[in-house]
């Protein structure tokens, strides 16, 4: 008895999926996809604007940025905290692919006089802001690398690297 009912249900499903309405829906879906692809292609040539906020809880408000190869990026880092710069300053440092960011963060702790940017390791850096105090913001312009892949970014203020990091995905 149960088996019979299932067979009928299966048959009616097959019939309905062969109906004219179904193929019309498929056509509509395809044309929507074409529009989306076109929009993405246009966006790749336009500059990308990114706003990152850094706070007193040692957090960025985003941990992922997506860009296309070579895309022009206008990035603003804003320190939305209230604590003094000397105890809660923030920066944004974007690295070349494959850099040991933990080693960089360790070296940065000894570079207070250069706002935690160790001069011996600056060849690891693709782009960076300066160290910002409460309420300060800075905008930097750079191009996404031409090579696809993940590129890490961190705040190099002592002790912040573990909770203030993210990835720029280039494709
Ligand atoms: Cu920080």
C-alpha cells in the first residue's frame, strides 16, 4: 500500500518537472546569471574601497578583503577606540605572499621608535598605514598584487597580532 502511494508521488513529480513551466524558469535563471557575470567583470576594473575599524578590544571589524589581481584599493584604517595610542595604537600591515607574520610581529616589538615597523623586514611589506591613536584615521592607496592568492595583514602593535589579523584574497 505504502509502496503504491510512493510510486504515484514519484510519477506526478516526474510529470510536473517535464512541464512547460519548468523550462521557462530555467531560461530566466540563465539570463540572471549572465547579468551577474557582467557586473562582476565591470567591478574588477573599478577601484575597491575598504574601511577597516580597529577598537580598544584589539579587534579589526573585518578579517577578509576580496580583490581582483592588480585592482586599485583605497583602504582606510580608523581607530574607533578611546585608549591612548601608547597603550592601544593600531596599524594595518599587508604582507607579501608567504611571509612569516609571527616572526615579523616578534621583530616589530623591538621597533617602538619606528612605530613597530621593523626596518630590517620592510621588504616583507606590500602596504601599510602608520600607527594610529584614538579617533585617528588614515587612507592608503595601493594595488592588489598581480599574483592570485592569500595575503595576510596584521596590526603590529605589541600583543595585537594574535587577535588583529586577516587575509586579502586576490583572484
Ligand atoms: Cu592594534
